[in-house]
C-alpha cells in the first residue's frame, strides 16, 4: 500500500495546498542541542541525534519574552522600533479604547438595576482588543469568546446595535432577543455569533481559515479566546487542525490572569499559552497586552504571516482583567481590591497611550474632557432610545429552530405557554409588566382560543 507521504508527493495533498509550506520548524532547544553535538540524524525523520540524556521543558529553559513598544509612561522603549502609526490612527485607537469603558459603565449599572439580564465588561483589556482589531482587515472573519465587543465597534457596529442586542429589542436582528447580552453576531461585520460554551470557536476558526484559503480570499480567520478557555480540549484540537491542514487563522489569546475565580497560575504548569504554539509548529509571539502599539504591531505581522504562509499564528496578549468576570461574579471574594487598584495605577493601557499621544502633541487636556463627556452622552442617548423599543413578538422565540413543518415538541411548548399566560398574563403583575415589552403584548398567546 502506498504510504501517506508517497500519496502526498504524487500531489494528492498538494492539490489542496496552493501555498508552499514554510521551512520545517525545529524547536529552539532541539536546534541548540543539534549544534552542540552533531551525531547525524535519525533515519526516516531527519531528527538530530545526541548521546546526551537531556530533558527540556519551557519552564526550565526560561520564559518566552514579552514584546513591548511603550514603557509604563508611554515612552518608546530603547531599541524598539516606533510603529508607523499616524496622528489619525493613534487618536482613533484612543477614542475606541475609551468607548469601551463608557459602554461598560452604563451597561454594568443598568444590569444592576435589573434592566438587562447579564453583562460582561472589558475593563483593563481595551488595548488588547482595540489594538488587535485595528491591525486586522475589517473583512477578516472573527470568532470571538465574549469580551471582544471592541472589535465590532472598531468595524463601525453602532451603539444602537449594541443596545439592541443587550436589551434584546426588535432591532436585535442577529439574535432576535433570544441570546444572552454580549452574545453579539453580525454577518456584515464579519463577526460570528458568540456562543457560551467555552472554546468551541477554536476548532471552528481552523475550518473558517481553511475555507477562506480554499476560496483564495485575501482574508484570514481570527479567533479570540481566554487563557482559561485554552484548557479545553478544543484548544488542542483546534490548533492541531489549523497547523496541519493548514489554515490561515490568527489565534489571539487574551491572558487576563483569571478564568472567573481561577488564577492563570492554576491553569497551566508550562509557560502560559505561547509555549504551546511551537509544539504545533505555529509561529508564536507573546505581547504586552496593555501596550496598544505593541499589540497593533504584533497582530499586523501575525496577519501578514497567516496570509503569506497560509498557516496559523498564535499571539498571547498579557493583560489583566480589571473588572469582575461578569455581572454574576464578585471578584473581591478571590482577589483583593488593593491588587486591582495597583494594577490600574501601575499598568494602565489608557494612561500609557494618552501619555504617548501627549508627547507627540496629538492630544490635549481639553480634548480628554470633551471625549469623556461626549461618549457618556452618546451611550446614554442610545440606551434611552433602545429602552423605548419593543421586543420581537413573544412567539419569535419558537422560530428559526427547525425547517419545515413545526414539530410536536415546539407545538407542545407553545400550548403550555399559552395556557400559563391566559391564566396569569393579565392578572399577575410581574408577568403583566413583562408582556408589555413585546410587540403585540403577547396577545398571540393570551388571546389564542
Ligand atoms: C465548556 C464551558 N465550561 C465552563 C464554562 C463556564 N465559564 C464561562 S466563562 C469561564 C471562564 C473563562 O475564562 P477565560 O477563558 O480566561 O476568559 P475570560 O473570562 O478571562 O475573558 C467559565 C469557566 C463555559 N461557559 N463553558
Ligand atoms: Mg481569562
């Protein structure tokens, strides 16, 4: 029987792989070892041989360094190359980084008032999210985890759309009020709908990237995930798939230090997420996620490599989750307030960029004040408008599940709801109030004979 290698040589594989494979990846430690003692190679594999009994792992050989451009005070590091970012782009980065907390402040609070069911903030991760979004092509297909609303905002997703999704009103065209808040999706913005089960997007992104390559599109797939999600089996399945198929997918790990209450240190014994990339033969970089310029530069180069090589690239952004995990969490149960306050002071992505802008003469104190109050006003106006809009008719929640004739289980559930609403919908105050929020006030159920 012909070996797989022989089939691949005859072109079975090559027909799918239009882009030439990059040179074989040899882990750094292995290469060093080979240089030290060259005893030839293992037959059939080309692996270097050594008589030394030596084990290695990423912890023992020292951590992977973190790429940084700006220091804590917004100055370009000695030896760093100042990126080609002009005044307009730099200001746009800063404005978008400020839009996130403006939205977070309002939506977090309105959740507390019971006006929306749930919310997740991006506090502390603004540079990672906005810096990466800015380095992508707006048509790159994004598969996010849930904390990447900033990518949509960068692409022009409106405040009205944000409110529509979080409030689940009749303008929530992607999910029609049937998803939890922050589970955004928008085909026009090339942003796949967020799904709650962790890490499902990681293997999916390998497939999306592969499809883009097969269609010969000049776009890549971009997959965001947390360091906690990277503990799921899907992470390994996804990266292996992306590296072997291969697939032009940019994997962006947001290492924000926590997976709800589990600190990152308990999440892995190796050198973070970055150390796993070389194991899959994937070009990898670790970047200071609170340095928007470094994130921008690293992701731009990662994207270029994805396209040029037709292969996956891994970026691990080191940042810190300043906010609670979500509105269902109180992080002071597992970390001190002092730790959070310290991090905000010592390594604040907003301050670092603002100081850089000021040093260039691209930003003033007056502009700072104007921006903050403008964003606050715009966000509040959008919320007030969204609050007045009705939700999709109540029966919408049963739609778009099965094609063709409505199956028995859906019919049964509808009848059950109609029975309950007819009994309590016009009399029990909480249900009566709730029904007023829907188009038709739920009449398709309460008045059903
Ligand atoms: C398969 C699965 N397991 C558990 C959860 C519950 N859960 C939701 S978010 C989360 C933490 C994820 O942490 P990380 O990936 O680091 O992202 P971060 O919240 O820090 O942005 C967990 C455990 C889930 N949604 N899906
Ligand atoms: Mg995390």
